[in-house]
């Protein structure tokens, strides 16, 4: 069975670094663009194997906003980033 993740990766330019934010089946995560280091991950609550993640997160005013529908228990989520990502 093919799993669908249609969201696009998101580049966030912070004063101290650039980070790439993306979704996997069970996590939202951020990677440092220069070093490739995993900076953090956020487990999607109740994510199921057949969940479809078709929304790209939005970054504004220091926060990442996620909207999920069927297949997770997240609903709408706001994650506040520290200045260094």
C-alpha cells in the first residue's frame, strides 16, 4: 500500500541558521540546512499507517502552524520556535 504525503518541505530563515521543516509518516521535524543535523521532531498524535499528510505547515511570527484532518488526533497545532530553531 502506498502512503501519501503531499506537503512540501518548508525553508525557514532564522537569524542564526536556516532550517528545513518537513513531515514524515509520524513526525514533523527540522533539519539544520548547513550541517544536516536533526534539530527536533514532533510526534503526530494518533497518526495511523493510512493517514495522508497533504497540508504544508506555515511559519509566521516565530511559530509553525499545522492543520491535520482524518488519520491523526492533532487537529490544529501551533509550535513556537526558539530563535535558533
